[in-house]
DNA sequence: CAAATAGTGTCTGTGAGACATTATCTA
DNA sequence: TAGATAATGTCTCACAGACACTATTTG
């Protein structure tokens, strides 16, 4: 069929005439707590995969979501109430098997927030909780979310090697030792103290905001820091750890 | 409504009952030719945006595409006949304005291939051609493809600084000088000869395959190289150029 | 020979890794 | 005082940048 104009064409076009994939947004929200990297999961209350644990997320609402990022922010806020933490797209995955309802695409995001008990921000019930990543082996996850979590975790590890991502999982202010622990846990590696401090301090991405008691209540007081404005997108020219 | 089982639920579920975004895959295919970075565009023959230039791409076919990557490979192959070049996902963008047909999401991929005249691989007509990136200012692009191209180009530039991506735009074998030019053009920067050669050769990602005449037909013959197997995913621990 | 291109020698500077040492707190 | 934690001093090594130099071809 041919049309005389774009307007003509659009007048008769109806998206529902075609088989289109389902489209969802899923958010892997990470935090650090008790020395472990944890991810926020919700227990599904409806079919499909009712009762299984899943990443916060779901269908795009084309009537209220301005764009993909806005949709991800909405999903994040619905579950945590947090407004503007680190939230970025990881990748998209789509195939005919990942959702029993049909061919589906999900835009996977990852978010980093300082730890808070779920009771503090989950409006509804106890259907959401933090899961340490190393305890996910024993539970049933919905859809391909085990794989999505692995993908997001991998990206997190990689980006930590050349950014300051870990500042987002710490409450402010923090000490350099706390920051180093955060780097180490997100990278799953051990870093050398002097190298770490040199790297961070030379980059001029932190500002000192006084002194505080050390972590264990014992020992020499530590300097407290918070990220300098604009520091979040600092990129290091060398990757850290596993160094060459 | 409640259902007794997952099977029950799925039996009544129909994706077409809901307003869902359109889903497309678009591929930014880059090459290097005559000293310029070029991207392959096709002239749209149908509404919407008939007559404008666009990235190769289009709707997912949920009946024939196994997954997003397969769909991207299909789009690439339809336009270039190339089977397995570098092809990777860049990001996804979705909003209500980018396509006049409605709220739409596109999964953006980028591909790198050695240059070949379009006549060599475009089955149909002269509806496809290579466009040097610096000549896109003067033409009308469909949808948000100008922005997509910019996003893919940015990713290309960034990844070139710590990978060997540029080997994919060269015919094999190639000289180190040709490879350096490719790096420089993809990064839009000038590199220092000795540093470049040291970096590449120390990484042991190339294998020497003889000698050839120099680029201009004059001067000392140059050693010829091709990528060693498994070299494609080599990651450098330091970014190149703009160095620190 | 000159011009053009390929390839090397070598010095400097930056920053990571290693690890020993000093500083400052509590019990 | 000892123990714990924070912070620094300093040596070595890898490698990027700079740039002068040598090597091998054609005309």
C-alpha cells in the first residue's frame, strides 16, 4: 500500500497491528553492608514466576514514562524512595525465552545506594530484601534475573577499576579506609593502601570535611571526606588493581 | 483477577492487550576510507521519514529473530553481507518522541568492517552509501539517528583508547603505520609513533606475516601483521593518548 | 644523490606495587 | 604500656611521551 503523505501514513498506522516484544526495565540496586555486596530483590506477588525473587522492574508505561531513564528512575523510586543516586544503563537483553509471556526485551540498569534497612523505605510489607550476592545460589530467581545480576555485577567490577563508583555505596562523610574497603568489595580484589590513597588524593576528587573516630572505635582518628562536586564522572587513565 | 496456576495465567495472557513500545534494532556500521571515518546509511523508501537517511535497522521479528544480537546480525547482513565482523551493543534509547509512530525503544549496535564499495554488497540499488561523519551536517537524518550516530561514535572513540578495536576496519594484513592511522582516526587524536609501536608489539596481539611495499609505493618496505587469535578482546591497563 | 617511509635508542616523567616506618588514638 | 588504626617515606618497575637517530626503499 502507498500513502500520499507522512500524515496519511501515520493516520492508519496502529502499533497493535504488529507482533512486538514485551518491553521491561529492570534495576539491579547494589549496596554494601556488613562487608558484603548486596542486591535488592522483591518477591513476586503475581504470575508469572509468582513467589520467586526478582529485580525491581517491570513494564514501561508509555503513558507516564517520558523515556527509558525516567522509567528506571520510577522503578528505583517505587522500591527505595531514593531520588538521585547513581543509576545507569548496563545493557539490554531480548529473546523469546526469558519471559513465558512471550518475546521480551529488558533494559537493564544498575544503581548504587548507601545501605539502609528495607523497613526504612519499602512501603509495602516484607516483600523486598537485600540479598548478599554470595547467597543467591540457594534461592529461586525469576526470569533470567540471575544472569542479569551477574551482568550488572560484572560491569560494576569493571567500572570500579577506573572510576569512583564506590563513593555511591557509602554514607557521607567517609574515611579513606572505608572507601578502600568499598573499592575492594566492588572489585573483589585487595588493594595496596599507599597506592590507593595516592591515586584518590592526587585526583582531587574528594574534599576533606574534618576528622572522625576510626571504624572500630579504637586507633588513630581518620580524616573524613566527601566527593567534590563534579567528581563523580572522573575517569582514571589507568585501571586499578591487577596492575600492570 | 487471580489464577490458580502459572499455566492458567499464561493461557489468558495476550501481549496485544497492552500498550507496548515499538522495538527496533539499529546498527551504526563504521569503516575507514580515504582518511575519513564513515558510516553506512540507507535512504528510507517508506514512511515514516521517507527519503531521509537512516541507520540500517528496523523492527525485531519475534518470529525469526532468536535474540537481540541475532536481530542485529540480521540487519547487518541484510545490508553488507558480512557475517562475523565486530558487532556489539552500545546502548538502548527509548522515548515517546523519537518515532512518529509512537513510544519506541531502539537497541543501538555498532559494527566495524574494512571498507568496500557499497556496490560490492548492497543487493538493491543505490539506496545505501557510506557517509563521512563530517559530511552528515548537511543531510536530513531519520528519527533520532543523528544522535544515535554520535553516541556510537563516542563509544568507538572511548574504546579505541584501551582496546584493539581499529584492527577491524583494516583489510588484512596491515602495516603498523596503517594501524596507527586507524587508531588516530577512530580516536580523533595524534599518537606518538614509538609509544604506539611499543604498546602494540609488547601486547603480543599481532603476528608478523611477511613484508610489503609501503603505503605510497615509496620508501622502506614495512612489516605486515594480522591480529593473533584471541587478541580481539585484549584490554590495555592504561588508556592511550591524552596520556597521563 | 634526495625524498619518503619504516623502524630504533634513549631520556624523562608519572604513577602503581611493595613494604617499612611513623603518628595518634583507646584500654 | 600494648594494641589498633591512620598516615607517610621511599624504592622499584612499567610504560607513555618526546624526539633524535638509523635503515631501506624509489626516482
